[in-house]
C-alpha cells in the first residue's frame, strides 16, 4: 500500500499546562506511517455503535486503510444490521445484551484491549463524522514523552451551545482544552488503565469525567487538529434534544463541582 505522510507539530508546554497535566499539540512535526508501522499493529480501534448499519462498514475500511488492521465494534444492543455489516467488513464484534450508552460501550472495548495487551486504543464514532486519515498524526503525538492521551479536535464543528458548554467546563475544571466532547481519541497504556477502571464505570459520559481521572493520575493530554465530516445519517444521541442537552449539562456540572471533594477523598485514603 502507498505510504501515507502527514505533518503535525507540538508547541512546548507552558508551566501552567504541565502543572494541570495538559500538553498541547499544534502544527508541524513530520511523520510517516504505513500498514507495516509497528505502532499501528499494536493499536486497536474501538467503535461503539448503536444502529449505525448505514455507516459502519465505511468507517471500518477507512480505519484499516491507515494500517490499523484490528478493529473492534462494540454494538450497544443495536437492533439494525450493524453487527452483520461490521463482521462483513472484517471487524471483531462485541455485542452488549443491554443498552449501556456510548461510554460504557467504549469502556468495554478498552477492557478488551487491555486483556489482549494492546499498546494503544483509538476510539472513533461509528457514524462517519471522524476522519480516520488523521489517526497517523494522532499516533505520532501519542508517542511523544509525557503524552498518555491524544484528542482529535475540530473547534469549527462546535455549535454555539457546545462552545458555551466547553467554556463553562473549562472554568469549572481548569482544563485548557479546545474540545472536551470529541470522541476521537488515542489512549496510551496508562490512560487505558485509568479509563478501564471500576471508578470510570460510574461515568455517564466519556468526555470530562475521563479527562479528570487522567489529570488526577498525573497523565498528559495532547490535542491534534482533526477536521470532521458532518453527520450524514441519524443524529447525536447526546445532543438530539434540549432535554438531553440539559441533562448532560446538569450531570457534568455536578461532576465538576464534586470532583475536588472526590479527589481529596482519594488522596486521603478515605472511602
């Protein structure tokens, strides 16, 4: 297969970013990757999916074209042909017997990867919004010292409501990130360990809760530009109505406000 080549760069992290466990990645460090890249062969792509039969095959093929041959689709009790199409495209499939939500489906994939000994896990939405051609740049960033998670970000995709929510959560948490809701992520082994933990199972959403867990553990988070496609089929399961948006904002705000107390309990050893 033709060798792919992209570029991405990291600007030096400032003192405040290092202190908060955040390391930024911006534009340009040269990279090249191919299907023979040892990092790609040690990477598992996890795609949580609920009724994504219309798009799942295309996403799997696009991921494998980046040299990441191992793909696990976690069907969140889908009722359409997601499972059949995923297997036809060459992916492993884990079928959950009950609807668990995107985060617990993702965590099931992370735990599977942990048992199998993968070095990296990349997570993508199964609806085709995320562009797998950005995965090589993200994997290169993940190999940098001090980086345990890489987030593919595309601030231009954010609606005014998401932008407002992101600013609000930055104030509450001190996380200096462009997009806390992006599900396109690379987890290194230490990040996999944290995200696969029993404590992480208590989270309803993967975004801020996981990031706060990683920061508490002293892990580094990088961001890499990764433009995204508009969703072609269906709609967001989190942002599909104002009622769901309100529930998301309320739950995440409570988590942010409670986090300092949870952190204090953890460091003091109290139950």
